[in-house]
C-alpha cells in the first residue's frame, strides 16, 4: 500500500551471486514495479549476473564488487566486503531507498548494513531449508525475514519471520504447452524429453553422472535437453553424439520456462530457486543435491520434496549409472508415477510469494510514512497529544 499523496517508494534489491538469488529478486522487482515503485537491483560482477539483468526493464542496475567466502580467501573477501559496503552507503545517499531487500548470498550483507545508516526499512529472503551464514548473521538486523521453507523459520533469530515460499518469475506461473516449448528449442514435440540442468552455472558432477549413464539409456526413444554450463559443453555434446542419441546441448539457457515446459522429467540440483520453478511447472524430477553446498542445504531442500512425494532424491555419492537409469526409466515410462508426483508438487507451489513480499515491504514503508506524517502534523514531537494527556 502506498499512502495517497506520498512519493513512489524506492526499493533496492540485493540479489547477485547466482541465478538462485537473482531470479527471485527480479520476480519481486516486477511486483514492486506493478505497484508504482522505483526499483534498483544490486548485483555482483559475475558473468551470470551481468547476462541475466540485460532482460530487466525499467530498473536501475548497480554492481557491487563482492566475492564469496571460499577457499580461505579471507583477505579478498574482507576487502571486497568493505568496498561493497562503502559503495552501497554512497549509492543510498543518492538513491535514498525507502526499503532494502536482500535475497541472500555474498551481495546481501553490505546493503543491509548500509540500510541501517540510511534509515531504510530492511528485509531479507532465505530460500533454503538451512539458512546460509550471511542470512543467519543478517536476520537480527532486519525488520522482517521471508523464508521459502517452514523449516528455516526456527533457524533464524529475527524480529519477524514469514513463510512465503520462493518467488518465481511470472513466466513460470503456468507450464507452457509442451509442443510450443519443444519447438522453440528445436526438440520434437512428440518425444519424451529429459531435461538435465545443474543451475545457472552448470554442474560438472551432474554432467559426468549423466554421461556415465547414457550407454544404459541409448536404446530409449527419448530426447534430451542438457544445460551444461560453459566448462563442460563440448565434452557433454560429444558424449551424446558418441551414443547417437537425440539431444539439444546448450551451455546456458535464459528462457528456462521453455526448458521446463518442454520436459517430461528433469534431472536437477536441489537449489531452492530451481525447486520453486519445478514446483511452479509441476515437473517430475530426480534431484541430485550438490554435495559441497554450505551446510548440505541442497540435500535438506531435496529431502523436503522427497518426503512429500514431490521428487525422487539421489545423493551424488550413491548415483551409479544403474540407479540413474532405473529412476529415469520409472519416471519417463510410468504415467501414473509422474501424475502422483505432479499432485504432490502442488503443495510446494507459491504463486503469490513475490506479491506477498512486495506487499509486506510497502506496508512497512507506509507505516513509517504514516508515523512521519503524524509526527510532522504534531509539530515533530506530538506535543498536542502530550498536552491532552497532561490535562
């Protein structure tokens, strides 16, 4: 809600680092724009961020020089954290945001801390079952935390926590008809399609698993859509060619709605954003969590789906070619199994997540605007009210 006569709110969204942070952030941005807000996206220098935001319309884009904490890069992390914080402070002096929303990851902390200095309302979204280190730290500094899984609510120390799900972009609100999606990708509409996707940056371990399983599946009248990431593209493409299998192999695909729309079954990592898109399109899936994910959070994300019958779950260490071939055959060739999984996926759909977050932010901004207007009407200190109370 925007108060009548007030200026349109400005909201800064820190959502860089991976597609799992960026795409939910852009979904919230779309809802805020519908409500008349000015929106700025704060992203990282990573190539995935820079490519993905090219499609963003009517938003300002700013790059923060943050890097993730990995391989003991403590000095680089601290230096870039400080640079990002200083840049966010300077940016907010000009932008004057009414609210700052952080979607997690290494770009989240500097803007949230800078929000406190600019007196903006601060918000956080945690998409995973097990909150990341940055979000566990930041939760105490924000006005409200939004979570994707109910399990995360008890693992954060926050003033207020709301379970809203993970936002997905509008194009995932309905599954695109298989024929049109398949044709757009150069696939045959009449054939079962197995989608292999390791997230926005690919997944070498997942790619290798599928390559090893291909000889066991070569006789199937299926086709494959495999999104490899940049490093494995040529190797994976050669693997399908060696088995003479029908496959469209791409290093990256911006139009993931077409990939999920064309697919009969997916083989996917278990990042929260990927799961939200799988749920939105009700796509039966084999989930293979990234084993090196912080706090093994992808396993627990996938376990939540598996326990409710919404997906098959296979840990990478147990993923033999025989198991992969058996699970995929059971899904692709069993209409009943897929139908049961699609029904189970309904409980994980959160079609209003982005709108719920946008409304909560605007309500908080309006509350502050209303308090400020009331104070101004009362001479800045509500002296009239105190005088009445004294009488």
